[in-house]
């Protein structure tokens, strides 16, 4: 428990000190959010234009540096933590390239699809290599009590799919001030509990650092945000959560613990599929948090929700699902 507290306090304090200075510098060099769509039938986010982005560059390095220092001091150096850290770092770098292209080249789509995908696949493979060097037990726990699948190849393919999928799911959730940050805090706390019970103190340290960094970042990212995390932060957060589920051998847990991220992604898939084949929109707007922003729980556009209402609703769902998993499937 002391390992967790040391990590949390370190990253919380350092993040609170670093982020406002980074924010002010980004504002000076115009690393700012562009609002590409706003209009009569969409939530009005025009006021967010010009807000500094790439805030992940403020809290992810705190986690990385803190982990390297504290892991060596406390001798919590298992391969699970290092593999997870590498995935977080590489996905943060990919996100930073994505953000940079959007900001400086004024290109809404950012990094091209294939280079981005290849980089994410490379990050996943690198994580598997680090686990192999640490003599990690490569087995995939099958759902519904169907046993285990022992295969490095299967595990590697599953890791690639899991990291690419969940990093981008977290990225889709990062559409309102503090939404992704708050939801990620809840998910990381759930994995922290699992790591503590399993006695993986390296993951306890890493998750503690991430929770502290996110809490510190929330001081500046809650509504109305003075800085956004950008893809730099959201892709790294999703990769870290996916790696938690893998290295702790609770692979399918993220479907419950990361329920909000999954629903956000499914809403986009359903909307795009429906419009492409039937020219019909199922939701008011996707990702689905924008539907709640436009029409609340009932879909009545005459009674839209503000960002705090949407955030607390989604945070509440995330918390309930995380508790359900811990109580029923784990503890």
C-alpha cells in the first residue's frame, strides 16, 4: 500500500506543478485545439477553440520518470510494469505526432491511418518482447470458464488487437472536458485493486502513478478545461488499461471495467454502419456522449445536458461497472 501512496503522491504533486507551466507555454506557441464542427444541430463547442491541447505531454512523462525512479528504488521491476510502461510511452508518442499534425498542419485527421496502425502494432509487439524477456507466462484466459490458451503467437495477436482497439476507444471518449480523465481514473483504480490482491507491486506502483497524474491533470482538465489531453494522453491511457488487463490475466475484465469506452466505440460503429447502408442515424450524434449533451437521457433536444451532467452520468456508469466486476468476477 505504501508503494501505491508514494507513487500517487509523487505524480499528483509533480503533475500539478508541471501542467500549468506546459499549458502556458503551449498557449504561447499556439498548440491549441481546433473546433472543426459546430452548428445549429450540434453542441456548441466554439468557445473551446484556442484551448491548449496535447496535455498528455504534461502527465505521461511524470508517470514514466516517476516509475523509472521509484521502481529502481523500491526494486519493483517485474516485466509486467516495464512492458506496460513501454506501451504507454509508444502510444503517447504516436498520439503526439497525431496532435502535432492537427495543430501545426491544420489537418483534422492527423496522422495517416497506416503509419498510425503500424506504429501501434509495433508498440504491442515490443511490449510482448519485454514480457518474454521477463519470462512472462503467455496464456490467454478464455471467457465463461473455457480454460486457457497457451500460445505466444495467439497472445501476441490478441495483444495487438487489444491495444489498438482500446487505445482508440479511449481516444473517442475524450470529447468533453474531463470525461476521459475521470473515466480512466475509475478504471485504473479497479486495476490497482486487482494488482494489490495479486501482489504485483510493479503494477501497483505504475497504476498508482497514473491515478495520481490523472488526478493532478483533472485540476486543469475539468469543465471548463484550460487544457485538453489530446491524442498524446488518450491513446496512452487506453494502451495502459489494455496492458493492465493482459498482464494481470484479467483480459476480458476491460469489457466491464472499460464499459464506457466500449459503448462510445460501439455507438460510432453503429452510427456509421446504419448511415452507410440505410441512410439513417440511430443516435443524435456520436460518440454517444454528444447525444446526451444534445438531448439528455430522453433524447429531447429541448432539454440538453451540460457537460457536468454528461460527465457525472458516464463517470457513474463507469464506477458501477467497475464495482460490479470487482465484487462479482474478482473479489
